[in-house]
C-alpha cells in the first residue's frame, strides 16, 4: 500500500489561508495543545495552548462553537470553528468525553478520572445532575429520542444507561474488559472492547451481547460515515482501520494503519482523517483505494475534527 509522510512547515502566526480550504483540528493530549491545519496545504496554521490535557471535542447544536474538553485543566474551550479563535473558556470538572443530546437540550460530560457523569443544561451550562459511576466513565452514545445516554465504564467492564429526564442510572450490564467507544446503530449499541480484540453488539432492551465483530487487539471506537453507507472502526494495539457493512455488521475490509489509530473525522469529500495516537501523526485515508498519507502533528493526538470550507460567494 502506498503511503507517504509529510513534515509540516514552520507554523504561521496568523490563520491566513485560502477561503476554500477545510480546517483540521487535532487535539494533542501529550502536548496540551490544539493544532489547526490547512487541509489542502497540510500546513500548520495555528497551535492553541491548552492548560493540560485535551482529549475530545464536539460541535454545538447551532454549529457556532467547537467545544474542546481539557480534562486535566478542568475546562472547556469554546472556539470559532471557522477561524480557530478562542471565544471563551468555562470551568468544568474533569471533562474527558462530551456530547450533546440529539434534542440539543443537554450536554453530557464523562469524567474518566473522577468516576462521574455530569449532565448540564446545554443553554447555560448549569449543572443539572452528577452521577457517581463505577468505574472510569469513558465514551457515550444517545438513544435517538434524547432521553437516555449510554456510557462505557472502562474500569468495571460494563455499559451504564442513564435517564436524562430523571437523571438516574437505569441499568448497568457487562460488555467486556475495558470498553471504550460506543455508538447507537439501528437499535443496537456497538461497543469497542479495548481489553480484547472485538466490538460487541449489545441489545439495549435485553442487555444481551448478540454478537462480536472481530477486528484486532485494542478494539477501540467506531464512527458512522456521514452518508450512512459504512461504519469505520479502529484497533489501537493492532493498528487497524476497518470498514464495516452497516446492514450485516460484517467487516468489508481492513486497512493496516501503523501508529495506533484512534479517533476519526470525515471531510466533505468523504476522506477519513485519523489520529495515530502512538506515532504523533494523523493519517488522511482515501476510502476508495485504502491509500493513506501521514502528517506529523504533536504528541499523543486524540480527538480530531474537520471544519468544511466556507462556501464561495
């Protein structure tokens, strides 16, 4: 498989770029920084300092703010996704993973270190409820009606269901050792079992594991392609990226992607941008051919996001 590595040129001080270029945001958890890249030139446009340890990010429901969670710094940064400008910072207790409910009413924050799941009012960030969860709340997925959030608990090897209406734990069920990424897909929960080599398919009604999708050691997380025609899953330890059929949940193909692939973002042209956690790089993958190139970023890149180019006037 053809691949090539790119070295970035000297960072620019200003976010000067062609208006047609996508922006790629990369969270360097080991460098306490947010890297902003021009997707066309692959040049570094900006490096935004964080307090300590950035891991995950999410776009606000109105599309105006990119929220970046600094878990070690106990804050969330609000960025203008088009310019990379930091609009404000909010003090939040140990935000590791975060996401908005489908109805836009709640912001849910998982605290891996403090064993808590916090539910905030999405409008004013008022804390509505704090649940102590055993142990290591990691990733989350929502039921489509926005009433229930499902959280992986790495330390206990379980998935917990939390009501966003009553703000109480509804149930907890075993899924496998060190569960990580989780997604709701056609009435099922697909969970990366990081302490093993497969993704578990859980029925949230019966709490039963209905099947396993083998991928490789360190099965980590799964993302739905924007057009719904594929799921993409990563194996951090065995360094694999897998395309999964959304109907059958069979693995269509596996791309060997050295460096510990972790999070994935999709650009408007359908390419995948993947963080390589152990290599200090990201990969740009062509899903049609499986070919990829790598770009050096910072230490331990984790979350990634692509801001589409602005429409030409």
